[in-house]
């Protein structure tokens, strides 16, 4: 019996060994498939041979064989042939290496983005690995209303080819490097803006396709519809083309200003390419206390759309050409000044007067605008608790001493012992040791911010309210 048990155990052991060796032999003959990276998949796909040649030429094969993960938009051979033909190149090797590298990197998005992710979002922007303005990476626009399309140029023909280091979507076009104008043209929600740029004086499409860099505040279609309705225009073609050009240029700043730059500053003024009174650069007020808002009327809805020659911020309102009143209303620093200018018992309509268009008497204006703190100090100085305690004649005379009619006096125009004739009487400007105003009582106001340029005048900010003669 014991002998039979030993024989049975030996037989079982032999079977186990035979099975093990058999499995080992099968593994050698049919090895388990290994993960394939993005470059290897492209190399194994005949219709991506031009892409592979381009990756080799641009020295990007190592990059895209790395860990990633990457989302690669892979143009077909036909797409590459069309791209090269359109640009006068016969082969991939004819394309300048630096340009080729950037074009290819504009097809690479960091992270893994499946087609279902794009479909769920509907439309929007992602960031590619190509270089854009100001050292930022280029944005790419996607829209899934009719398939999946990028920059309104390339459609996905085969989606979700999964690699070990990311995912590939095959596309039918090579996606060029977009300028800010290209980005606007690619997004159907900017179609009114694109039409306006084409219609306005000044060849703005070509101007904004130039080197720049530019920061563009791009009103969406709803914003343009509101602008037309508010100004009594039934269609874009009803807007005078010279006015349209200035309105559009009031949405363009020189340089690259990201939303983070604005947020870091908090609030303040910058200049646009529009011109205000005296052909001076128009000012633009921004405030980031609740999102990012311009001139108190227009909010950023999508920030930091990066092109090759600038950046776009989509906004929900067209920014009109501001008067000095518009700036006072937009900037909370002047809330008390606005309250004073609009007090019900005033015998003079300051708002209507200071809203007079440039070129129409009594515009342009130079306004010395006291801050809220300046008014608070005035109340203490006068021994009263509120503006309501100041009688109307005194308040009107005081406000009159803060406005000059018929002149757009910039900071550079001021000089020592300069007599400034306001609506209420003369005050004296000095610039040595810092710009100041001296009223008839010998009180000195410091000019703490200068040249807030409006369409119908200029504002200088002062830290003390100017008073009429008190004796």
C-alpha cells in the first residue's frame, strides 16, 4: 500500500512539472503583449507615416515615448500632404525644424483626454505644449456640435486609440499655430466680433494678426447684440465704421496681460489702443474684487486664451467709449464723489454736463477727482457728519472747483505756479516735489494718480477736496 502511494505522488509531481514546462514553452512562443506607447502605435499605423517622419525630424520621438500622459492629435498622411502643399514644402524635411517642432507640439495636450470627456464638455479650450505669446503655452479650441473639431480646422476621424503613455485621436488636418484673430475666427461665439473687425476702419484684422503682442477683450455674440440694441442700431452695418474701429480698439491692450496679472494688481487703470480726447491713449479701469471686470460693466467669462501673438479674455459686454462720468461710476474709489455730483438738491446737472461728447461744448474736461478718503477728511475738517450737512451753494461751489471745461490737461501739461481756471474759480498747480493743487484758502491737494483718459476728458486723482474761498 505504501509503495502504491509513493508511486501516485511521483506521478502527480511529474504531471505538474510537465504542465509547468508546457506553459513556459507556450509563453516563449506567444509572449504576453507589452504596452505600446504613442510613438510605437504611430509607427505601426501606415496612415501616420508622415507624422512619424515629422516626429523624427523634430526630435520629438523620445518626448512622446516618455511617461506622459499625453493626448496626441495625429494628422493623417493626407493631412500632412495638404499642409506641406499649402506652405510650399515637398517633404517633411523641407519644413524648418523650429517651426515643425512647434506645429507638432500644438497637437500634444498634457494629460489623457478621451472623446467622451470632450463630448461631455461640449466646447471650450485646452492647452497644448506649443509656445505662445508671453512664454505661455498655446490654447486650442474644441467643439463637439458636429463630431469633434479642433480650432475649427481638424476633425477627429478615429478617436481613443489607447497607448501606454496616453491616448491618440487621428485628425484629418494639420492644426496651424493660431494668432488671436485665428482663435476668434475658430469660435462661433465670436462671429459678431470677427464681422466687426472686418467692417471697421483701420484694417483691424491684419493689424491684430501682426506681431503684437496684444491682449484682446473679446465680446461674445450676446454682448454685441446688447451693444447694438442699447445704442439704437438694428445691425452691425448701421454702426459708423470709424466709431466701430474706436470701440473695438478700446478692447485691445498692448502686451500680454493674463488674468493672474490683473488679480495680483487688484484694481487700477491701463491703456487701450483707442484714443480719447486730445488723441491720447484711452484708459481702461479693471477691478478683480468679484471676478475680473472692466469699466464696471464687462465681466471676463473665459480667461487666458493664448495665441501666438497675444492673449484673449472673453467678456460678456461691449465696452463703450467712456466719459469722465463713466470712470467715476466704475471706480469705487469715487463713490462719495458720485454721491456728491448726484445729490438731489443740486441746481446744476453735473452728470449730463460731464457726459458731453468730445468736440461738443463745453467738452473736453479736466477733472480733479477726490477719493472717498479725501471726502471723509473734508467732513472732519468742516465738523460735519455727512454730505447732507453741507448746504447746496457750498457743495456746488466746491464741485465747480474740481472741473475745467474746454481743456484736456494732461499731467505733462502742468507746471509750477500754473493758474488752473476751474468752473468755480482759479486754483494753482505745482509740480516740483510732486504734483499739487493749491486752493484759494492755501490748502494743498496732492495729485496721487494722473491721466485717466476718457473720450471726453481726463481725470487726475487727488487726496484732498479743493474748497472755494471760505472767507
